[in-house]
C-alpha cells in the first residue's frame, strides 16, 4: 500500500529495541470487545516489528503498542503457538505470527524493519489499516526488498473452505498511511471519514 524509507539512527528503531528487550507495551484486545484473528507475515529474516497505532489522541497520538515481532533473534526464542487460521502461511514459521485483534472498528498497523547488512542502516516502514469483522480471519503481508529501500503491506481476508485451506481475497476496507512520521496516522484519519 504505502512505502517509506529512512536512515536508521545508530541504534535500532525504538520499537524493535523494546520488543527484543521485552519492555514493549504489548497490544491486547480490550476486555469484552469482539475479536478477529490475523496472520502477520514478513518476507525478510531481518527483525520486523508489527505495531498497533492509535489515532484516539490526534494530533498527538500515543506511542504504538507491539502486536508481534519476527527476526533472527526472536525466532531463536522458539516457535509461537498459532491460532489455527484457515490455510497455510506462505512464509516459514520464523516469519509468521498469529494474533487476536479488536474487530468492528478500524484497526491501524505499522510494520517496519531495518536492513541488518548495509552500512547505511536503512529501515523501511509502512502503515495499513482495515476494519476486521468479528470472528474474521485475515493476513497482513509485509514485503520488503533486501536493502530495505522499498516495502509494502497488504491485507487479505481468509475464507475457510469446507475441504480445508482458504480462499484468499484482497480486503476491501484496507487503507495505507505514512508510517515513519508519528502524525501520519492523524493525517490518514483526517483525510478520510473512518467507519
């Protein structure tokens, strides 16, 4: 949907550091709220963070919460349990996570990762939002080139087939937003009326 790139400061992006240290504010579905299941996929073995953005306090949105992370260091911690979503992930387990998210309202996800090999230390970040339906199953697929100069995210709806597997359809409610700037989510919500 959207792509952004920027040089990374000498330290890794804050979200990745917090995630690796176990200090991040972890996203949880609010008590009593309807939920949907989301399979999060990345095309890279470099550390990738899936963060939940919140436009509720725009123009000064709160810091994002961690939904999931992937990468060489995180994969070494062991396999995470899945939610039993329909179909199979097109990525290996080290690049796949499954999480519950709040349904029935627009949900905002920022995905970013940094090129671990380059001296330039470039990161690529993208924002995507969609309206998950209660009980629905989805995939968010993050694609990034090897140098972290181009990336994208796309949301798909998974429709289980009676014989097994799933029909994968593009999610019609998805929208992209600028993810490298904290106020990018505010620009997104001002430009369009959210359901």
